[in-house]
């Protein structure tokens, strides 16, 4: 049996496109009034009996019917904060009008089938469609005019595009119906359809009108469109961005098949044609998407997709899919003027720096041809929330249009001020001068039988430190301890959300590694920047935005930004955190930042240095930069020392951007006292015995000022010769009272820690010795008892120590005999010290040392103490033989070793000298929040 296909008979009268004039006969006027009356009755019914006077008022405010506007699709413009044009959203090569005669019939039918199946029968509006849409919307939203279902005919869509404000109001609906009736009176159906296909349809990718859609999607003339291609285009216009096959091929295919079913049900195509068209894959139809070349593409994309489209969607009818499609159509040919917050100079500077390959390590292209590593930059005004510059990556192109300012990346330690230190200060748990313990700790991972043992990047533990030092040096253990045991994960999450971070999950809240950046899905640079801008703005968060104002084609303002402002912290807390982060720039992990004015900053590095972050702010500007690879599973996806690149970008972008702005410091509130001197080991006021090296000064909230004296130190009497606790046998001249850090409980690392076993906090060296003197109480008078030695520095040196029972000793001579020496060689003459470090040794060899005494008259004793030490390569053990010899010392020879301090003291000095160097950071994360945690693999700066 043959299949029948319906053919539509169309009127071709009045095909010539000339300006229409109105000459109403009595019959035509009666017809208009008849349909207008029906329209008014429908509206009054739907509005629940709205007063007839309101309808008359709406009709009186209807714009003049100017037929020329039917074919005048006006481009919208995006302008910067000074009103200068950024881009005109219209390119002539993508707006090509065509006659309806050149549009295949099945193409026309595709649009009619899905958009207005009663097109050839109604007189401008379809009462059945209006009632159907109103009923659905009322059930969904309680408002017949706002909801997921649209009842507009092709004629109404054309009228909305050409004449009316986008605002979805009852008044506009009345005007829309009235104008639709007039259009139907003046133009033929074919003319209306031609106007519609040329001027009222948008296909995304800057394609306006059916001819442009055909060229952009299929690289062919509209006359060559197939059934399946026509159905694809007809499906796109409802939601051009989401239904674009280039963006979402699966959604586009589903929509295309809906159009094909509608065409089949209306007998526009046969079953065989339906099956054939349905079987063609999306990839088999599409051509390569043309390159976009408009300026400042990431900022423009953000303005369009993140702000203008949602704004216009709300204006045109809420969150429905049809409303969003109307919003996109309005944007691209509604003649809008969009004023943004962009500072053109800052934006251009940011783009130049981001695109400069010198600001990256060695680059390569991934499998998609995208340059790696990538970066993202956000620059905003903290007080107003206005985005001044935004760059979502380098080398923007057809395969690289991702706006990475909106991508979620592992934050590393950049979040510590936001989710730990600021909340802890606000909750009065700590002050900047409060003392935290950077020591080995074990944390349980909730809902598992596993534990978490965090490490610092340098695999060492500092011991007791102030909160300021812990944050500035980005120490991990104090942060995790605060997060888990003091502040609490739920309270931390509450503040994090108030700062505007939207990506924290429930599992993040249960995961102790979230304290130092181990998040399920990471964070967005644009949200991180807004969080730090909150600190810059005295604790008040302002929602970041890029669109100041939108005007319609008539110059009427249809949108004006009123950014939401929300207090998150007190101004005192914000100032204290900012003051701490100023030290991150002065001597911490961001010490390479150089803006020539007061600035605060926080760095962050994720596990294996895959992501590098730097958020920097002044009272004038806040900037966040991220650098990393788009995919972490790629080989070589880590960046060595990412802070080098992030700080360079901040200096190159933020520095010039601040030029000409007033140099401002963070204004200290009245509720702050200080600087007040405190002990760095207790956070309390210094006592009489607090060593000067452990006294600093800091700021406090008025009700948090310390009043008690330091209790972290104690005085202990020791024997100078043994450097152990003094006993009653120690001679008086060997006794001295010294100040030590009080003993406290601490853990020693074991195999659960990534850095290995046997490590303790560094400041345990400041504690008093645990053992009593073993030198005094034995030995002969005139002999130096206790000459002893041990191998140190993993076999690279021998340390000798000794003492004397006689008070008339003025000095000592030390001799050495090595494996190549036939006799003892003088290596230290007449030294007053009671220790010596010999660095001139070799592993696997044995050395003998002889010590003699020199009295006050310069006489050398005939007695000598001897010790023999073997340097064993396996475990650096020592073998000693003590003996007393009666002999005359050999001739004195030239010294070959320098006198030196205790090497442990050297190491401590070196640490102090280098504490201002930028410290690298590291943090770990996996999709499973417990992955990499059992052995402490989740580490950060």
C-alpha cells in the first residue's frame, strides 16, 4: 500500500516585500475585532477575571505597528564599564536572508510541525494552544503565564521579536495578541514564515536565520537541506545552546527525533522517510564548527552564558526551556545594549600574560590539540563585586573554549584561611598569636576503619608555633587539628558556604583531608576569588557580577544589577586574617609577590603539584590565578614549583592594574588591641625566663588579650661538661642553670607516615635532657675522665666530648691517629672547649684520639685519655676503648680541623636563616575521599 504525504497549499499573494499600509474595510475591521475579542476573552479568562479596564490600558500602550521592524533583526552590543564597544553580537557573514521559495518544503514543515502545527489555520494566535499551555503552567507554577509550556504561534514569536519588551507580563501578552492579529491581517502566511525563518530563529554559534544555520551546521546552502538536517535545525531553536549538536549531541538527537515524529504524525513525511531520517547519526551530518574570533572571548562567554541568558530567561518567563530559547533569540537579534564591568586595560593585560608561553613550564599539546598546562585568572573589585578581568585559559579556540574560572580544581592550601582560620578566629577559638602544635598526629576517617596521618611538604614538624606562623608557613597538621578537633567540620562547612563556595560535598565534611584541600570535586577559581575579596571587603561578601545594565532596542532599561551583600565575618576577624596573610607576602610562601603596596595572599598546591593557586588581594583589587593540567591522569601532569608561575602572573597582571589607584592599607578596626608581646610557645605574656628568641608580638580582639604569664619554659640545672642533668657529684664550676622548653607528650612517627618513622617535633631539642650526668663520680685525679666520641651526620663526622676534675686546667691538646698515620698528629692545640667535631674521616675506617691537659702555667700533662672509634657503614655504630697512658706528647703539628659549634646548633641556625624562603606546598586528593590517606599521602603546603 502506498504511503500518503500531505502537501500544504500556500498562498503566494503579496510576495513582494514592500511597506504595508492599512486600509480597513468594514468586513476586515469586523474580522479584526472578532479575533481581538476572542483574544481578550481568553486573556481575561486566564487571568481570573482581570478588569476589562486593564485590558484596554494594555492595548492603549501597544507599540505602533511598523512593518519595517518585521525584517530588522538588530544586533545586540556588549560594552565595557566605560561604555566602549567590546563586541557586536552579529556578523554579516552569518546573517544571510533567503526567499521562502529557496527553502525546501520539508524544512518549512519541520519548523511548523514543532513550533506551530496550526500555523496555516489560525489568525495570529491559537486559542487551543494558549489554553493548553496555560493549564500546564498553572499546574506547574500556579501562574498560567509562567512555566514550562509555551503557547505562542509563529506569528506571536515574530511579534515578540520585532516589537515588544522581553518582560513576561500580562500587559505584554495582551499587546502580543493584538499585534499578532494585525500582522496576520497585513501579511500572507508565506511572508510571515519567511520573516520568521530569516529573522526570528537563532541556532547558536552566531548563526541567525535559516540560511546561516544551514551553513554553520552543514556547510551547505539552505536549498540543499535534507529532512534529517531540517529536523535538527528546527529542534535547536527552542534552546540553542543546550540543544546545539556541537555542545550536547545526545540532547540534540533526542530533540531532532521529536521533530521527526511530529512531522510524521502530521503527514509531512512518510514512515519510510521518518525511519531513514532517524537512522542518520549526528556526526554524519555536521561539518566542522567555524572558528570564533571575537575579542575577550572568555569574558564575553561568561557575560552571555552565566549572566545575560539567565537574566533574560527570568525576564521572559522564568526557568522554562522555551523561555531560555526566547532569551537567546532576544540576545542575538533583539538589539540589546549590555553594559559590563570589564576594565578593558586590565582584561587585555591579563590575556597577554596568560597567553605568554614564558609564564609556563615546558608546554605540549594534549590529544585534543589543547596547549597544556593551562591557567585561569579572575580580577575583581572587592567592594562592588564587579569583575574587572576574567581569562579562562590560554590559546582560546574551537577545541579550547573551556572557561576554567568555572572549572572545579583541587585547591591545596589556598582554602585554609577560608574554611579554617577565619572561622576559628570568628568563633573566638584562636587568635593569630594562639599556639598550635605542629606535631605527628593521627586522625580517624569517619565511617571507615582507616586513619589519616598528615605531613608537611618538607616532611618535618615544627612543634609549637603561633597560628600566624602556621598559616603563613602553610603547615598542615595544625590546620587539620583545628578543622577536626576545635572548629569542627560542620562549622567549617557552614562558613565555607557563606563565603560563596558551592562545591563542598557531604563526604568533604567527613574527610579530615578537606582541611588542606582534599575535596571530592574541588573549587572554582571565580568562587575562591570572591571568598578572598570578602576578606578584603572587611568581611562582607558581594556576589561577583559582570553585567551592570541591559537596555532594550528602545533604550529602556530592562535590567540593572543590584549585587547581593552578605556579612560573613566581623570586620575585626577580616582584618586579623588579612594581617596574617600580609606576612605570607612579607616572609611566607608568597614572598615573591611584589606589588609595591600592602597586599595579602595565600598559596595552594595540590597533591603531586598538579594544581597551583595564588589568591592575592588589596583593598582595591582581588585576584586569583590557577595553573595546572586539564586532565590529571596524563603523563607528566605535575608542575614543579608552581608558585614561580602564579606569583609571576600576579606581579605582571595585578601590578599594572593597580597603577593609578590610591595606595591603601587594610584599616584596623577599633576592636583590635596590639601589638602585644607574647611567647611563641604558649601565646601568653612573656615571663622573666622566656628566651628573647621566643618572644614576638601580635594583635588580639579586645576580649581575647592574654593576661597570664608564659608557662611553657622552665629552669633546670645541668652539668656543662656532660650536658646532662646535674647531680650532687658534679663540681660546682660545671653547674649552670639553663632555660628549657617544658616536656610535653608527643608522638614519634612510624610507618604510617609518608615521611617515614622516627621523626619528632623539632622543638623537642629545646627540652631539658632526660638523663643525669654520667661523667662525674669516677676517675683519677689529674686525668680527664669521660673522653668519649660518637659518629654523627650518617658517618660523615666524629664528635668528641670530655671533662676534667681539676680546677687549674687552662686548656687541652687533642691528637689523632688515623689509618694512614704512623703516630699521633696534633689536631687541636690548647683549646678551652670540651668538645670537638672531626669532619676529616672516612666511612669504614678506625681512628684513635688522645687528649692531654695544659695547666695554668702552660705545662702539658704526662697523662692522656685515649678513645678509639670505628666508623661502621651499616649502622654507624662506634667502638671505643678508654685507656690512660703515661707518655710525653708528640711534637705539635699544624691544625687541620676548625673549631665549630655543636652541629645540632648549626642546623637550628640554618633553619632560622632560611625561614623566610618561599616554601613549596602539596596536597592530595582522590575521588574516593579515603584514597591515599591511610599512609598520610594527602599532603599540602
